[in-house]
C-alpha cells in the first residue's frame, strides 16, 4: 500500500509571523550585563552593533512578530520547506516509531541559516547600514549572510574559524561568489587576531574568537554593523518558522503532534528553530520530550556551568547567563564546525535549566555512523551538525522498538553535507578522530568568568 513520505505546505500557508518564546516563559530570562561597565544592559548599549528593529526583537515579550513583506518574498524562494517521513529508515530499524524530519537544506545556501540572515540584512539595509561583519564556523552562516547581502546590496566580511577554513575551502568560494570577503580566523585583519597569531601561529580558531574579530571590525567603522547566526534571542525568533511549519505539516500527515523533538545544539539556532513552538505546547500540558544533541568535543549543556559569561574570547559581547565552557575555550577540530561554540543560547540554556529540554553529548564517530545509515536509507548526505540529531532519532526509535511504543519522532535536518566529503572519507577509512572534552578541561577554561552582581 502506498504511504506518503512528503508533506508540503502551499506558499499561501507560509507563516506570516515569527513565534517569540519569551512571551510564554514561566520564568523570565535572566538579565544581561554591559561588558564594559558590568551594569545591567540597556537596549541602547547594543546600537553600535545591531539594527534597532533587531534590538527590539531581542528584548520583546510580544508572542508573535510580523515578518516583513520583503523578507517573506525572499523566504518564498524556498519556503515552506518539506516535512519528510523517514519510512526507509523506519524499515531499516524495524521500529514502530514514526520518524519525521524537517529538511532545511534545499535553499541555495544549503542550510537553515538564511531564515535569520535575510531579516537581519533587511533590517540593517532599512537603517542605512552598508556593510556587515560576522563569524562562521562550518560556513553555513557565512554563506547565508553572503547570499542575503547580495540580495539587498550590502558589503559582507566573514571571519571563518581556521579549522573549518582549511577543511571546507569551497565554502569560502561560495561566499566570494556572492560578493563577500572571507578570511581565516584568527586573522591579521584585527588586533585580537594578530595577538592570538603572535602566541600561536597554528591556532585552529574558535567561534568565540571569530566573533571577537567580527565585533572589533564592526566597532571600528561607522558604516558597519555586526550580525550573529545563532545564540541571540532574535535569531531563535527568526528560526521559529521551522517549528511553526512542521506543526501544520504533522497535521497534514495525520498526526496529533510530536512526542519527541530533536535538534543538534551548538549555539542554539537549529534546535531553537524546531523546538520553541513545541515548548509552548509542552507548557500548555502536552507530553513532549525535547532533546538537544551536542558534540562531546564541545559539551556546554552536559558539562558546562550555568553562569554568566561573554559570548566571545575578547569579552566584547554582552555578558549573558548560559551554559558555558568558558569564553577562552578552544575546541578540537571536529567536523561539525557549526557546533564548536563555548556557550549555549540564553533561551536554550534557560529552557534546559528549567528542565523543559534534555541534553545529550555524542562523539563524532557515532554521529557519522548515523549519517551513513541515513544516507543509505533516505538518500540525503547530511551535514555533520545534523548527524547529531539523526543519531538521537535512531537511538529513540530503537528504544521504541524495545518498548513497542508507536511514538512520533521529529528532528530538524538543518543542511546538506556536500562540502564535507573529506570528513565522510575519514570516517569511511577509519581515520576520523574521537574527541571528548574532559571535566578537568572545563574547569580550567572556567577560570576567567566575568564577575557581575546577580
């Protein structure tokens, strides 16, 4: 008997507003602090870096925020994205679970990141900003921002973590094709970069360091703002369109909803995008498990400390309360470059602290094993980041097999792995390294936390 495996929404059903989880949190987010004065952060403190509309969204308690028409026009190039039922994977596993994945890899940049890149560029353009800087780990965010800047005619400078810059050279080519400038971080273009290279010429970099470079660059020019592809509240707001669409598509699939929602977790945009609408359902009484899956090499949620820290190495970002490994953390060069961050988004951290979500850390060898299984059953070669979610989905489906429970499992497949063939080759020939960040290393990197009055 024919079973449907794709569930599409017509463009007429594209959500016209983002969902803001801050409106429904049972306990408000902890305040943020100015990195210089250590006093409570005021919205005006962020104006040298961000467009005012983005600052408003950062602190807003409004439940739904309208998506501008010009942003919707760009979204319609690829949205709504398809919800797939993984029937071949279910059959391979022999599970009674019904596994669905929301595939965000079908846009030109190849990931979920344009969902926030486009509105961020749009709001900056409306404010008269002509140039943007940013960091990127594996290159998905840098590629997305470069594309969005091309759409709206802004200059773009991307600081790409050195380890990924070497692993994925064609990401740089993508960015340059869209007119952006991409440099390896640490770079000679900023003082913080020069300082790091002077002490460690072979430094593999980190997202925290690349953020510092992009911030320094932006703060030194009047025509430039900074953009961030994860962590911040307004980014998770923009990404909520993923979860909103998936809810409607599960209805089309004949499901009452999801029992388990899974996303990979680095800074929080991927997980936040799929899960925040389901957190609302959970708060309303629905029994839903939400699982954040992070790399064992950067285990902020599972081994980090819930405390105040900077979002970057140089201490230029606001001081935020989050699960952190310490802002001086330098990650191992795992191939899931988008997950190599020392901290977790304040919203995701807060949800974890309130026990509204769970956390799981996995080494990259196990995630690649899951990715190869997924490629062989569903046909999609996934990005290393999304393999973390695939791994957890398989684990949960196997538990359903043991318990004979017919649960609905939903995960976010945030992008494709077409630039990660060298990583797949290392896994296939047995040379992929197993990295794990120890508790002793965490304690060492937590020695330089900023002091604020809570």
